[in-house]
């Protein structure tokens, strides 16, 4: 056990968790203060906005977010009840519905991004030089490509 306590991979993993917790916790507080949205609600609205025509099925959304279908079903029901999401019949699959943010959901996402962007930039981007940012982006993309999750799908990154 002694050797493994300081194993390079174990220590790096712990540091990544600490960084994720520090930045993610602050991001969630910032978003909640600006909009009242929780982190999962923000992520649902963000992922919907990144899909073509700003809509997708709950199955695809669950995959994007690594949610169980039951967990996402409950979250979608809460968001629909709060007027953040709407369901539409799927044009090609009668068993599926397309989820889309309502005008209220889009407005809250816009407010959340306005608060979240500067905060995450200050925490994650500004401490790094432009070259370090490119290296970090390449390393994260490489690790995600090697994982079961894959990189975030969405518009081209700058």
C-alpha cells in the first residue's frame, strides 16, 4: 500500500478531483446566484443549446450528461414544471419526444452564461499563458478521447 499512496496516477487523479471541485463548486454558486438554476439544470439547458435546432431526445441528453434515464426523467419533469423545457413530438419516432428549452429556459441560460463565463475564465483560463491553454485543451481532449465519454460535443472551440 505504501507505494500506491504516492503513485503518480493516484496523486494526479486526486489533484484533478480537487481542481474540479474547486472550480465546479464556484461555478455552481455563481450560476445559482445569477439565475436560481442548479448545476444539472444549467447543464441540460447548455447541452440542448448545443444540439442542432436546439433540441434533442432525452436518450441523447442522458448520454451527453452521463445521467441514468430515471434520474434525467425526474430532472426533465421538474424543469418542464418550472417552465424551462418543452416536449415536442419526434417527427421520425412516435415513441420519442424532442426536448427544447422554452423562452424562459433560454433567457436563464443566457443569464447563467453571462455570470459563468467570466468566473470560469478567471479560474481556469487567466492563470495560464496562451500556449499553456492550448496544451491543456489538447491534453484534456486526448484524455477524453481515450475515455468512454469522449470530448464535449458542440460548436468549434476557440
